[in-house]
C-alpha cells in the first residue's frame, strides 16, 4: 500500500468504470476497543439508521472502520470505500462491491 496525501478536495471515481458521478447510498460505521469481537455498528441506508453489536463486516481487522458504498451513475455498479485503522495508521481503500442496493434516489437501479 502506498502513502497518499489527499488534497483539500478530491473527487472519488467508480472502481468498476472510472466514472466520477457516485451516489453515497449506504454508510456503515464500526466502533470498538482494540481486538474486541463486539462493538457498535451503525448502518445508514434509505433514510434509516440501524444499530447493533455485529461488527463482522468491519473492514478493520483490529480496530475501527467505516465503509461507504456508492452507486455509479454510469455503470450502476457499487464501489466500496473503506477507511480503517491498523497499528496507528489509517488506510483508505476502494473495491468493487458485489452487492445490490435498492435506492429510491437511483432510479436507474430499479429494473
Ligand atoms: Zn461505474
């Protein structure tokens, strides 16, 4: 993984097609004490927030993590942006997410 200094402002792009029109449709926040198997999980999607103790999808193996799932206006694919902490470093990583998100805000995904 390489070091990255993000300028004051940057545009995220679709991991699948490279288009830069992304809609944030799901945000998951994972909070826990180091190495704890349980913690706080907040899932925000479709105007609702769900809270539980399941951190099994936490992108961080040992600490806190945030996952932002975006639908691409170009290819309708989902790109996942993970912000994780590990041993004092904070990482940001993007990947193609093989999931479907039903969003009333993304009319073209309702087929
Ligand atoms: Zn795309």
